[in-house]
C-alpha cells in the first residue's frame, strides 16, 4: 500500500504539523508514504518539507500560480501518474476539492481528513461548502473529533464513508528548558507568562486572550504566530493599555519546543478539531487552560489534566489563569497527569492503525506474502524534476 498525502501548506500551522507527524509515523511503521504539496512557483524548498526530508519521507512539490486551478488539477494528475500511489489522502479545503478531483479523475481511492472549519467571513463559508460537497461526492472522510463527525453527518456526508480518528502525537525534537526558551524569546526570567500559539485569526480567539489578560494582575501574554487579524489585535492591546504586558514573537519555528518558557499555555479558540498545541503542551508538561470546544474535552478533562472554560468568556479564562498562578502545585499535578494521558491515548501507534483501517474501508489493503504476513510495500519513487 502506497500512500500519498496532498495539501497546500501554510508556512506553519496545526494542519501542517499533523501531516508531517502522520507521514513520519507511517514511514516509521513500515508503510510506503510520500507527501505532495501545492506551492507557488519558486517555493520547491518550502520549509514545510524540512522535517519530512529529515525523516526520509519523499516530498513532491507541485508548483502552480495562485488561482490557476485547472493547471493545478492537471499537474496533480501528472504527479499521481509519476508517483503511482494506491491511495491519495487529502488535507485542507483546497486539496480536498482539487487534489480530490484529480485523484478521482485518475481512478484512485481518496481519503480526506477534515481538520475543522474556521468559520468567519463569506469567503471561508463558500470554501467550506465546496469542501463538504466534495466530501459528499467522493472518498472516505475522517473527522478528528466527535463533534466534527456529527457536523459532517448532519451536512450530508454518508455515514458509511465517515470515520473518527483523533489526531495522535509523535515525539519530535527535545523541548528547550525554561531558562533557554525564555532567553531565546526575550522574556523576563520571573514574570508569570501565558503562552498563546497559533494563527492570529478570529477562529483562534486571540482577542479573547487579550481581554482575559486585562482582567488579571501583572500577568504577561506571549503571542507566537502571525495572521491577518494581527493589526486588529494590536489595536485592542493599545486600547486596553497592555503594551507592556503583551509580547509579539511572530512565527516561531518549532514553537512546541518553546512551550516550557510559559507558566501556562492558553487555547482561547472559538472552533477546533483536535488542536496540536494542546498535545504539545501535554508532552512538555506545561499547564493548560483551554476553551471547551470541539475535541478538546476528549483530550484533557477539567481539573484532571487541565482547566476548561466556556468559549467566548474572557472572564472565565482570567479566573482559570489566576487559579494556575495561585495554585502552582495543583497546576503541576494536572500537567503531569496530562503527559500520562498523552502517552496512553494519543500515541502514534493507535493513530497509524486507525488510518490503516480507514484505508482498508477505501479498498486499499496491505499485500500479504506467501505466509500470510504483511509484505513490505514497494517504495514511493524518488521525486523527479518539479513540474510547473
């Protein structure tokens, strides 16, 4: 069984991290796997590829101009012919729609992972409608949380083709110690600091994090990420007089390695699937405060592995942050329990096996040898010259 993942990578993000970890975990499990990424011309060395190449996962950049969708579909069909996968696994609305159509036109089975919907303006809602339409028309669909599975079911995705596989975790580079992480981020060594990591967009709730900070005393907020709403959040910071307590770090490569710089990691999102930043915080044993949305309650349980708060409630966030600060022993206990839960519930082995079962439902199974044991799959071929 040869698997080819397809996506349009952003410079950083949870979806990108999921694809990297899943492909690497599948390769470590002995599966033949590659990753095709649609990038703009001249971006064949996109930073998304770096951890995949380090893990010897074949990477296939498909260079195409923005909005040249017919060309994109044609180039993807050429890539599928060159690579010869048994199955195409798509991620993200554009890949689900365009790479899914290219795979269907090539006669290949399709699996699409629904990582979640961002909501927001009319443009996003239009793309989401196209994505759900693609889910209804072809392939098997994986939801990363039960609320998302139910939403897709209500949207008309046939239940026999709809599956639940929560995101898993693959240990990467060792996290930095607190002192080194704080030094690299330019943070004070003693200030109580809340870490916020993600894309600065409405769905991630950065405004809620800032409003919650305003309701605390002397706490600081470190924002790791970029996004279209940063200017609006910067104005909000100024309106609330928080310029000295909010620290902007922009994009932080391997942000998960820096989480020990923080006294608590805050997820203030309005919508989520199974957020990778929560898994990263669990791995690094940093206390967690998160909104009770999407698949988050399946990851951490309130007052057991973290503190959960209602969405859209800065006051509740502030109360939870204050609780972490006033009861550091309780926060450390929950963080330790979260690390145990991560190992028991979100290991890479069950994750890879869960997807293998979905691939079997899509009609692709490993070939057995003469003794009935799974045979080694024929490898994904090395990338050829990039098509444009």
